[in-house]
């Protein structure tokens, strides 16, 4: 079962150190969250799983890490200054502000409507103003003087750093089409719709890849290009199911209608997840054509082309873009891994059933009690495992409570050191420890000398 509601996950995430409301001591800040010790590990593991699938295991994709704050003309060339806008409406009574499309999409639940069916304020039923366009990019200044000449933008997506580096990467790495450039990085958007935890935040991390291919022979009927788009859609869906472990029945594909396509896209398919409030976007796979390279070439006066040796022609590549949200995936992983089931005694236990690769803590070392006789061996085991896996040591409270705590943070293996391990009453110990499996709760005894090999069968080293 997934989490029954969002509040369950928000509360667990805070209690166990995954995600905290930002600046809580000052009353928090809308749409801003901080990632705690377990949250950063989970985020790192999702990012690494993406990088492994998209870069390391492929021979046609390379990585990039472009500057966040860069020449503002990048955002003129990309079309974001002119087009990255959303329709805003204000309540004439309470002055609250909403995104008109979010009111329609159900972000505020069922909204009241006037006699013509137009939405009214979800808080007090007040009349709303006509929508006006609002640019979602944050502005900042470079240097001490806050004038237009020193103005810069915080990036609303990672993609543009890739486009403006297309020729650099292609030439430095001597790449032939098709090939991709991947990047994971923070992005910023001036989001005004509150709530729903880390689903929609002011700053968030993205994992994006631009896959450059030969332009189609027939621009109006790009059959092969659209087939490549479909291949990437299938590959990305496979990643969420097989690598990240999301239940397939809570994932679906949704093709964008013509009127919702972004300003750069010929076709877009979203991978959606069934959130507690309904279906919502997890990743968009866009067929961006040659829009970005052509626009930047036009504005900069620099050719952003590829020399096709076969035809002896310079061509502008077309692009497929799988664009995933890292922090949004983290929310989905928490929701989807949540499970409530009976423990060894038949009492309720909460388990985060992460894929072992994603688990923030891979192994917990738990001496049976705080007894001084157990500690040296337990510390020796802890020191042995720590360089190999994210490992936690815990000797407080009863062993049952400690198992519950590890289940609730999704630790795949607990290693217990008891009196049989170290010996008692003058009898020698067997130097064996118990491995307890998070999902089956089965326990097996293994010699300490074989512990690393036994754990390696259960959890990948990372
Ligand atoms: N370069 C294309 C692009 O940025 P997008 O659909 O706007 O496309 C891609 O964003 C993904 O980034 C989304 O599917 C979502 O997972 C994530 N994302 C977008 N805005 C977000 C926000 N405000 N907070 C958290 N994640 C967000």
C-alpha cells in the first residue's frame, strides 16, 4: 500500500529527518523545504541512480555542470523572458493570488463558481480578476548596483546550459549524432500555489538530458523523430518501475494536447504518478525540435550546428528531452515505499520499502543491549562496514523499538550483536552476528568474517 495521505508522509519525513519545513523557527516559508540527514542521502541515491542509467551505463550520453547565474541573453534566446509566464488572478475581496490554471486543475480542491461557471476564490468565494500573465523567473543582480544592466536570472530549468554548450561538448568529446548531454542541478521558479509538500517548490532539483539527433527529412512529418521520442518515453517509464521501484499501477503516460504544449515543443508526454490528491506530473518527455539551438544561434550570431560527414552539410540537430524532477521523485519514492503491516508480534509496523540502492541507511548495527560486553565487538563491526555502506550505530532502547525505527527509515538490513557473539559466563563467543531483513523480518546468523559478503548479496555498495 502507498501512504494513505500526504500528512502521513509529511509527518514521517519531519520526525525521521528526511524533509523539514524551511526556516520553521520564523514561521516557515511557503513552498520552501530543507532536506535533513536522511533526505540528502535519499536525494543523492536517486540522483546517482539516474546518472548511472542515463550516463554511466550508456555510451551515447555525457555529463555537464553549467553555471547557474549566466548571461541573461540565454533566457531571451530560450524564449523564457517572453513566454515563461503563467496566468495570475487575484481575489477582489481578500487579495489572495492564484494561478488560474491551478484553480482549474484542482490544486485547491473543488472551487466555488459563479452562475457562468467561472471559478471564485477558494477561501472566501470572492470574485476573481481577469487573468494577467506573470513571468515565473526569479531575478537577481550581479554586483553592487541594482540596475537593468546588472540584472540576471535564476535558472528555471537546467536545459539551457546544455544548449549553449552544445558545440563545446560535441567538439571536445568528438561526438557523432545521436548523442545526449545530461545535467542534474537546482532550478528556481516563482511558484505561488501553496501546499502539497515538496511537489511544487520555489527551488527544486531537476535531472535533464538533451538527446541530439539528425533533423528529419520531412519537417512536417517527422516519423523517425517521433518514434525516437516514444522510445525515450518507454525507457523513462521503465526506469521508474525497475530502477526506482514505483508500482506500475500508480504510473501512467499522458500525451499533451496541442493547446498545452510548451512554447518549444512539437510533442510532449508526461509520466504521471497517482498522488493522494490525484494524477500529477513526475517527468515530461518533450520533443523540442531544433527550437533552442536555432533560437540561440539567431540571437548570438554563432552557428550551433553539426557537420554531417556523410552529406558534407552543416545541420541543426533536433532534440528529445526527458526532464525529471529529482525532488518531486523523492516525494513519490516516500509516498510509494510507505507500508503498514504486522511485525513479529502482530503489532503494526511502518516500513519504507525502498529499493535497497535508494535506502539512505543501508545497514544498522545494533548491539542487543547497552551492555559493556557487547560494545567493543559492535563497534568493530560498525567500523568495518562504515567505509562500504552508509551505516548507523544504535544501542538505545529495546531491540524491538530499534528494529521499528530502522523499518520506518527503510534500512534494508539490521546486524545484531548478542551474547552468543561475544560469549558469556566464561564461555567463548561464536563470533557470529544476526542479519535481519527489513521486508521479510527473517533473521540469519553469519560469521563476522563473512558478514561483508552476506550483506553484499542484499545491498549494493554505494
Ligand atoms: N526543461 C523542461 C522542463 O523544465 P518541466 O515539465 O517544467 O520541464 C520538469 O519540468 C520536471 O521538473 C517536472 O516534471 C517536475 O518533476 C519538476 N518540476 C517542475 N517544476 C517544479 C517545482 N516548482 N517544484 C518541484 N519540481 C518541479
